């Protein structure tokens, strides 16, 4: 098959440093986990305290609709306590099995999504209900039967049952590739809105840069780790207060070791060592990447799901297509936004912090290159990639279309080599947003020969 040579395109111009105001990055994943841990502990403690205090307060409460004698109350509370403890064990087992299943998609997914942190609250609810029943059981003495308290325990069983059913329904989606891709896609879009805001925010025009005479390195001391996040508002205010310019040397998501210079501080005159420590404290590290401020990591996870589904051991191109659905949405969202290195402005519009960040070509390469390589022998994936490239190219400005054209040409070459049969080549030449079975309007222009 012969094709006309592609139209000459000028290379994409390098993106100038974009400027924006620092923004709060929302509640971090670590803060969400800490909140979940706190709620779970609170539920356990509350169950024990209520089981101890509520029977003594029953004389001030209305008579319950359910009437229990001592033997019935004891049997009911014992059954509730044993049942809740057994159910808590079942929940732990179910979550463990789901985590193992998710790790087969990508070992990074569990830590990145924090998908199971909310289920710790359910575990606390079950154990709290069991403690409530056990402590109440100790209050049943002779003719003293805390009927209202026992009725509350029966109501808690209903609450726990509904919550467990909700858990099972959510876990059903968590064990599928499509459900995981959807969770990553939702989080990716939120992170892009925070880290790559649209130009509609209209930051103040940059003022004159800080004139500096000395550049002081900020050296990290600690075990090797990954840059997780930067406290932009704090760092910008610190730089403005001391009339500094801080140049970060590592992007969020990059690995750094002990003794590595992570930033440079430009200042006129001497710099207080305490200020250097305050600058260093604005960068947070961890053992692995998260999606807190790392939009490229969301595309990394989606690519993981796609290429794992395309491996010979799995051979599930439909899951790869579901991952590409969210890759497409992420690239469309990024296509019209300022990307690349960013300068953070203070309240007067003076650039105070310089941060490295990926360019458009970096995002495109990360999102598509591995799937192009491993999916070129599958007509379903090839058709979905063609539809993806068409839509992203339509959304991207002219100067950002070259990386997409290069991927389309690579897709043509790879699929032609992997699909020697003319019928399969003809099938794969049509873009299809569903991969196979959806609408396929016409062959892509690059596939005509």
C-alpha cells in the first residue's frame, strides 16, 4: 500500500514558562486516609461508650416498641456481637482479595487511588457495633433489662447490613479493569484542573523578576524518595516575604536521593539557614508516586491498565479500549491548557517560584506510545486509537498536532506490519470509538492508499 507523503509541518515550538497564582491543592490522599482512620477509631470508641452509658440513661428515654426479657436480650446481644465480629472478618478477607486482583492490573493502582481507605470506616462500624452489644450485655443483670439499648443494637444491625451491601456493590466495580480505569480517569480530571488551570483564571501580569546576586542550593537530607507535592501557597509567601526566587529542580513525581540539591534560592546578599530549611519543608516526599499533584501519573496508570490487558497472558483488548476512553478524555482536557514549566506569582504579580513540569509531547508519549506498540496487532485497539487521535487532534491547537500526527504514522506502520491480511488491515483502517461494533464513518486519510 502506498501513501502520499505527509504534509510538512513545522515542529512544535517550545512552550514558554506559564505563569499562574499558587493554589491550594485540596485535601491530600494522606489526609483522607488519616480522616478515615480517625472516623473508624471514633466509631469503635463510641460503640463502647454508648453500650456503657445508654443503659443508665434509659429512665429518661421513651419505652421502646420492642420488648425483651432478660434471656431474650442476652441471646440477642450475644448473637449481634458474634455476627458483627464474623462479618468484620469477612470484610477484611474480601478487601484483601480485591487488593490482590487490583494489583494484577498494576501494582501501583492500590496506593495511587486509595480506593479502599473508606472501607476502614465500615470495619470500625462493625467492630463498634460488636463492642456496643458486648458492653450492653454486661449491663443485663437480673430483672434490669435495658430494652431501649437492645433495640438500638437491632437497629445498628440493619445499618451495618445496608453498609456491607453497598461495600459489595462498590467492590464489584473495583475488580474490573473498566471500573479501575474510570476511577483513575475521574481523579485525573480533578488533578488536571488543579495543576493545569485554564487561562480563564487571568492571573496578574508578571512583574519584574527578582534581581539576585547569590544562588544558594537547598540540599535534601533523608532516604531516597519521590517528590509527592509542593506547598505552593506557603512557598510563594515565604519567597515574597524574604524577597527570594526559588527554582525547584525536581518535578512532582521524580525520584531524588540523599544529598541531592532539590532547589536553588536566588537572593541578594546573605540567606538565613532557617529560611533554607523553611523552603525545604515546603516539598513533601514519599516512597511512591501519588496523584495528588501529579497529572502525568494518572496517564501512567491508565497506560498500565491498557498494556496489562494487551499482554499475551491476559489478552483482553476490550479492557484496553476502556482505558483508552479515559486516556482520550485526559488528553482532550490537557490539549488546550498551558503546559510545561510554571512560574508562581505572588500577590504583586512578581514571579517567585519556578517549577518544572511536563510538556504536551511528554503527555502524548506517556499516554499512547506503549499502547501503540503492544496494541498494533489488534484491530479493536487500532480502531480505538484512530478515533482517539482524531478527537484529540480536533481539540488541540495547531502547534500541538505534530506529536499526534507522528503517532498516527507510527500506528499505520505498526499495524501494517502486524496485520498482514488485507481484510484485517481494512477493518483496522477505520476509526471506531468502541473499538469494534461502533460507528465507523470512514477510513482515516492516512490509511488511504
